C-alpha cells in the first residue's frame, strides 16, 4: 500500500501527488461524458419533470427528431432511461421513456446544477422553474456531506486521493521527444 493510501485510511486524508497517478477515466469525467452533449441533460431534465413520450420530449426540448431519437437510444443503452410500449385507445403502439433507478439517482445532480445556475447565471428573480418539496412546499436545495454527516461547504474541505482503480502514472517522456500539432512524435 502506498504512503498516500495509508494516510487516507489512517483518518485524515493527505493531499496527493496528482502527477504520480493515472486516474483516467475518473468518475467525474465518466459522468460528464454520460451527460454530454447538452441535449442529453435537457432530455434527463424533462424525464424528471414527467415527460415520457417522444412527441412531448420533442416539443419540450426543442430537439430535432433525429437527434432526439439518437439521444434517447443512448440514454436507454446507458441504463438511464428504459423504453416501454404503450397503446392509447384507438392508436398504434408507441414507446415511452421512463427513468431507471440509475436515472433517478441523478436527482441530486440536477438539483445541484439548478442551485448553481440560480446563484451564478440566472438574474435575480428570473428563475423560470422552482424546485419545491411536494409534501411541504419548501424549496429544495443541495447539501453535500461526508458519510459521517459533516456538511461540506468549501472545496478546501475535500481532498482527492487515488481510488482503487488508480494506477501509477507512466514515466515521463524524455525531454528530447516532442509531439507535433498533428500528434506525431518528432525529435527536437
């Protein structure tokens, strides 16, 4: 076990030597990839708002049918949405898209994005949507805590450490090798 890993398990984690570890693809990178491009996030938002049918997604998201179809297919393949058949009386069978457990677990992420946008992007008093607790009507907010229950309020309270999937970084390249703009190696 590395000194950094031992320090992390001894109670208070220490800051790590970031350059010493290869963490790609890390969890944040993977999550952002799953939620990209922007249209994917808009579809997930609409699914949380209760949208289920293709025509409704198209109308509410403002996405072309071909792009919407591709994004819905990706979200189903990623396990965020599930596709089920329904048939309205007198109509042909159609697909409906519902959030899976994996998709529903994105709720805190969407609430955090909403909080962030209302604080930093949306002009005061101009929010077009309010997120309220259905039972009491109070605004919903995000709170970040550690597993021991301590509230985290500043980036300095969080320390990144190598996770179980981290690997030691490869040795640095010799200074004489450089990479051209085309990505091929050449001698300096």
